[in-house]
C-alpha cells in the first residue's frame, strides 16, 4: 500500500514536522479569508502557509502524486523478491497459513525482513506476502513509511479480523502492485485483530484510522482481494484504461 498525499500531510501535522499545532491552526484559519482583507500580520501568515504547502507538496510528490512519479523499485539490494504487478497469479491465489515450524526455522523472519526492504524501496507503507509472489498469510507495515522509524515496523503472521465497525470512511488508496493508479476505497473505521508474532506469540489489537486502513488493505491481499475490487463502478471505469495496460504488459497467464 502507498501513502497518500493527504495522509502524509496529516502525519506531518501530528508529528509537528510541518509546524506547531497552535501556529498552524491560526495559519489555516487565516487562509480561508482573502489576503487583501486580512491584517498585515495575518497576510504574513497567509504567505507562510502558502510557502509551507509548496514545500510539503514537493516532499509528498515522490510518495503519492501523479502517475509519472510512482516508484518502481525493480531490483532491490539484499533480496531476490520483486513486486508482483497485476494481473500476476499470486495476487489471486489462495494463501496458506504459516506453520509453527516455519516460525521456528527463521524462514518467515527472513521473508519479513526482505519484504520490508522491498516496501521501503517502493516508498510504500505496507506489503503482503502474495505481492512478492509468496502465497503465505503474512503482512508487514510501517504506517509512517519511514525506514528510520524501525520501532513502527509491524509483522503479523496469520492475521484475522475478529470484529469491525459498522461506521465507514472513504479515502484514496494506491497499491504497489497497481502502479500509476489509485482510487477511493470505503473501509471500516476500526477493527479488532488477532495474529501471531514472529516468535509465535498471540497478538490482539484494536486498530483505528490510518492503521486500520493499512491493515484492511493488506489483509485483503491475503484473501486474494485487491483494492480495485472495492472501487465504485465510476472509480473502476476511471482506472480501467490503466488496468488494460497492465494486463497487456503482463501478457498471457494473468489472473484478473
């Protein structure tokens, strides 16, 4: 899954990377009034906000912007894994539960480590095993998309959703397996999840907001579902030309 511009902007606000909350709130309030009607100090802040937005836009561009600026990692140092692009069969195939023996022999830990390498190289925030051609029920994510914030890295083995909210929200999503396209997807606002850690320990968590969306996106992959399956009819028609290109690029043997 890719980090959308609006989502990264909100992260910048929360972490203070953009500005102090109080100052930013004042600047945002000032931005709604025409500049010529504002007091001198407010016009100054209006200009500061415009400059801030331009700086943020240049920072956001590589992560999620126009299709020309998508990141295709290709060959990634430290792993032979590659991003499987639609309509690769692994994206639709059944995914096997991971056995206890696989956790003990270290093969899944190695796979998870290499999946993070691919995810960061693609500037994504989440990745499921079938996206790298491995049909196992494994997902990794870092909701910041920042490899230096390794404490935010999450690995979930054999995850499942045990409860979800009836309340929904809609947000733009992209996917590393669907380069140069995105669309609005409706998801539950919160979910309750059970999974295993790499050490085989049981995990029970409640996710909400952005983290819940990442989980649901990657969890879909483990069930052979991709985000285009959740687009509205209008949304699907908008991306169909790009889907047709991907199908043609892949050639025979794809799974639609």
